[in-house]
């Protein structure tokens, strides 16, 4: 049996105020083409279907089109909700969808019933566990000690009553300890949402969602497939892919990774303004259409530089400078005498630390008037 592992579509996402919808339409169509080529028996969508609990209408329409195209191909689809999704909205209509072979994870209610598949080697049980927090699990298991995410997931799995003699696959959406995060993910303070990979040891494969970089965790078969698109420049050097499982007899799963080529890549480039606008620098490349993070090394700021650069680089998402001035202030020193400084002096220090230059006289006068108005109204 072949299963295709996808996750973290984040439909409706905006990156640096750029809508990613056109890119998502393109990559969904690419995925459909790969499905037609590889002919899997099932598709796993391991959470974060949408980027927000209440997604925009165009994101819902895109997912509707995706599901319709999958249903036309008579492929089973397994969908769970992630931390960005509304579990209730993802679960809507699940009993009707089941009849079409599209399985939507219900809101967690203390029970996980497997979906049974069969092939030449016998039975495969698919367990669908949406994103959960300890508080979601405690209410159903008041006698268990559940103080961490690991405790919560372990308790859920322990109460699944799995038959370890058959092949068992888990679809879930959590942060497994040791995973390599990117800047486009939500991060909990102190790693409080970590789940130890040991809790998954009895599964033949764990299809994970949540982390945006493709990787395995503790075992080759405990795996994040990653996002189908790059959503931050920390992923600029990543290769996005689909994970394809070829499941044979128990203990025999082969993994294949099918690369995904986006409509527009995310690229970081660096140099002086004059270097970057040379035709020889960008010709015969995709830089003119890609999403670009530009780092200028000029020592002096160039007036209206983004407008000038956009003549060549239409999709600049981020611009900064790397020069002697910015390097000298890259580390913000601790202000020991904060109480002795005026609000304007404190703002001046903050502005310099963030922008690499001092307030101009006009900016200083403007801020001084604002601070005086605030001070006057407080009295």
C-alpha cells in the first residue's frame, strides 16, 4: 500500500504582507500531478490545513477544490487539525465525508478509534490524533498524572489499546523533542510543548505535522514531511518535498521523497546596490520573480532604495544592511542607568538599536512633542 504524507498547507497564509494564495494554488496543482503519477492509495494531511482558525473564504475554496479533485481519483484521505486550525471546523461534516473515503479527525473526546485498511499483507490501522494540549486530555483521564505534553500524548496512546501484531500508523500534530524549527512556526516559551519521541515507539510509522522542515525524529519512521512551500527565509536553503510511504509486511516500509518546485522560490542575496542591479547579476536566474531578502553592504543608506530595487526585484520581502555601522550596534547593550534617562533619550537608544542610525532633528522634534502631549494628559 502506498500512502502520501503531507502537512502544514497553511492555506490563506501571508508572509511579510504578501499573500501566498497564488503560490498555494500552484503547489496544490503540482501535488495533484504527482498523485496522478505515483497513484497512492491514500493521502495523509497532518494538520494546519489553514493558517488561521477562521480562514479567509478563498482558502476554504482552495481546500474544497483540493478535496474534490482527490475524491474524483477515489483516493482515501486522512485529515487532522493542527494548532492553527479550529478542530471543530475541520471536523465539520466528518460523518458524511467518511462515506466518500475522506476521514476528518473529530474534536478529541478521550477516544481514538482506528480506521482499518487492508492490503495483500493484512490489516493496517490508521490512528488520527489532532493537536492536543495537556488540558484537553486531563478532563478525560482525571486519575492520570498529566503535567506535560509528553504525559498527555502518552496517556492518549496508552488508551488506544493497539494490537502491536498488525501494522499501526499514527497521524498527529505535535512538536517532537529535538526537531529543527524554522522562523515560520509558533514557538512555546522554554519548549514547554515538547513531546518525547519514545511515546511513539510502538507505531510502524508516525506522520507528523507542525514543524516546517522535513526531518525524522528519533527514528526514520517518526517523521515530519515539512511544508510544501517555504514560509520564511530561514527555509531558503531547504528543499521541499512530499514523503511517500511504500508499506509492505510489518517492519518493511520504504520511504521516498518527491521534491516540490514552487512558483516562486525564497532567496537571500547580498551585495552593494550597484552590484545587485547589474544585469549580469540577475539575468538567467529566477530572481526577478522570486521572493527576495536583500542585504545591502553599502556603508551609506540609499534614498528610496526599495523602490529602486523593485524595478528589478519585483517581490522584495525584506531588506536590511550589513556594514560597519550595523555590525557595531548589532548587540544592544544593557542600560544600567535607565532610571536617570528621559523618555526621549530611551526612545533615541531604542531607535538607534533597531535602525542603525540616530533620530534626525525632525524625528526628534516630532517624538518630543508626542511625549510632552502624553505627559501632559497623564497629569
